[in-house]
């Protein structure tokens, strides 16, 4: 266990975060580790096949590098590309998505707005 500040510093040290999903798991839920990576504005390489909910969401908000699930060659090429290219816009998009869609303040505000309007 680490203090919250130390944990965030640790996550921010990484050049790339791998979010490895099985092909049949990418439509279940957003992986909890991805929410943390987005919150710190990290660069994530995510294995998710086209047409899955995870792939659609990440592509829509341009908040990660996507490669096909269970494809070792695609994973290798994705890591190489992620480390060789500038992905600062993806990092910014990741943080913006977390602020807008994952922060407790925003989630509760939308919830309260929904309840009031019912």
C-alpha cells in the first residue's frame, strides 16, 4: 500500500501502460486499471477488437493506442509505435475524459440533474 500521492507519482513515471484484454472481454466493462491510467493522463496501449464497446469508446475520445486483442504482432508494433511517436494529444484526451466522465463531482452532478428532471 502506498499513499495516494506516491501512487500517482509512480503511475506518471511510466512511458506506456499496457491494458491487455482477452478478445471476448472487451465488451464487458471498462477495465478499472484503465480508469486510473486515464485519470493521471497516462498513455495506454489497449488490446480491443473493432466493434467492441471498449474499442469504440477509446477511439471516439482518442484516449489510447488501440491494437487487436490476442495478436502478439499487433501488440509488438503498438508498443513500438507508442514509444517512438508523440502521443501528447492522446494523453490530454485521456485526462479530459477522466475529468468529464469519471470524476465523482461530475458523475454526482449528472446524477442529481437526472433525478431532478424525472
